[in-house]
C-alpha cells in the first residue's frame, strides 16, 4: 500500500509539473512569437525587422502585432522601408481543418511605406529580390510531385486598411543634383481607409 501511495504521489507531482510547464509556455508564447517574427522576417526580407509587441489568443483564434519596423536596405536614405502601427487578425478555429480557412477580420492601421529609387535601383526591388529567394515557385527537389490542387483556400470576410501613408521618391540620381531633383519629384500619398469584403471568396 505504501508503494502504491508513493506512486500516486509521484504521478500527482508529475501532473503538477506538466501543468506548470504548460502554463509557463503559455505565459511566454507572446515573447517567443515576437522573437520568431523578428528573426524570420529579418532573414526573409534581408533587412533588420523589429516588433514592439505581439499578442496571441490561443483559444480565441486572434493575433495582434504592434510597432512593426522594417529597415530600409543599405544605400537608401529613408528612415525605414515600412512601419506598421497595429495589425490584427481573427481566424475561425473550426475552419482550420476545412478546405477553406475563414478569417472574419483582418485589419492594418498606421501603415507607412517609403518607395525610393537611387541610381536606377529601387529599395522595394531589393526587398522583393530577397523574398524571391524563398518564394521562387520552384520546388527545392526536382523530383517532388506537383501540387494536387487540394491546397487550402483563404477567405477574409472583412479586410480593413486605415491611415496609410506612401512616400514615393523614384527619380533621385546621386549627388547635389539628385537632392534638388528629389525634392521636386518626391510625392506623399495619404490613404484614409480601404475596406474590402469576402476577399478570396470568388477566387
């Protein structure tokens, strides 16, 4: 009986340790996600990327990100390539195992983008080229079979973009002449709001 009691006590301790481990992991998930986003985005975009904070709702199917900052590629004078104040998305958890994933809401606000071109080269092209290394569309293994057409479909019920600022400076040669021409050709494009519904529903 004493051995059985000891085994039960040990089992209870292991359960408590497991619960404590899960609770600790849940408490750290935002920090883990933040570090993962910064590391993965920096690698994918080829420029330093930081995030102020991340908030994940595991049981509610929500994700929020605040203070995203994507640095400008080297050689471009702008303070950043992209800044995002707030971004949030809600996913229907029940649809994750279905052919179509339902996203009730997806919103971005306070988005600031700088498009610059110097000596015939554009900062956004540098970013796209870096992304192209990861999304060339060609399978890494030539023997890998082609997609079967059963890929997941994503439908966003409501997509909202608010307070967008696009700074365009695409005609800027180097030197003093470039500074003068740059001031004359730089354009700021403010966009108050863009709202779309049922994105991806009709293909």
